[in-house]
C-alpha cells in the first residue's frame, strides 16, 4: 500500500499523455506535477521534493536517459522510465544511468500503478528505535537500519533498487543469493529481469568496491548467484 499523498513528477513532451497520466494518478491517491521537457523538470526539481519521477525516454532537448544520468549526480529520488516497446538497449542504458525501473509503452495503467507502488515500497525508511547495525566493507560502511551507505564522512547515493539490494544482501551476509530470488525479492517475477539485476549489481559494485572489476565485497558465486562478504 502506497504512503498517502506521495508526490510524483511526470515528465513527457506529449501533452495528451501528460494529462491522462496526471488524472489517472490523482484518482489513485497521488499528488502529481507535470513537466513538458527536461528544462521544466529541472526547475520543478530545484524547488520541490518529489517521491518519484516518471519520465519518457524520447523527448526533445534533453532525453530521459541523459536527464536521469544528470539527476543521479545530486538526487536519490526514484526514477521510472517509460520506453517504446522495442527499445531494449534504451532500457539497459536507462538502468545504467541510474533509473530504478522501466515500463514499455503501451502499458496498462494498472501495471504502472504496480510499478510505482513496488518502487516506493523499496525506498528505505529511517528507523530510530534501535542502535545502528553497521556492516564494514573496506573504506565503505553500510548502516542497516537507515539503509545508508557511507564512504568516510561522505554519504554514497543509492537508487531505490540499489538500496533494496543492499537490504537483501545485508540480511544474509556471507550467503549466496540467486538472481531468481533477487528478482522475486525486488517485486518482479519475470525471468527476463535477471539481466537488469546484473546491471544493478555492476552499478552497486562501483559504489562499494575499490576495483569493481575484481570485487572483494559483492562477489559472484559461480552457479549460485551473488554474495555480500563484509569485513
């Protein structure tokens, strides 16, 4: 169940689609702002806080993938990309740029709702009712209760999906978790999403490992999956 009145930003250059999405999402309990292009989205994001950005990939000016890459340098807000059905490469590029998920057009409105709810559920919630539990990964530490990753005094930004993966791995340190289970625990039951999980793992390693090509902490266990091995 989604937290009431989550604020979404819909970015699409098609006025008709913007309007339809805004009306549909409002009817389903969200606050919704809209932007017609990357420039307008930047202005809104500079002055308001959003719980999620829903953005078309193909837009004039700054496309959705480029804007996602730009926003990831300063924002942790979850991003859901809308792609044309045949744009497989765009989907992978979007995930590599920092998007949390994608949805191919045309889509059923109910599927959009399911994706939104799944992403919002994955956003880590801060809890202050217990002492912090911290995993040490070399120069990086992970606060299990807060779902926060730190390198020295500096926070390391995680997307909602990366944060969800860290929660899954940190709950079972030293144990291999299969790609199939990761897909299921992330709220997706499509076997084709295993490739997307691989992309997310690659991105997460860049934030954890000193040498992502030779991972020490987020290891691949041949024939079994992936394993978080803290110090």
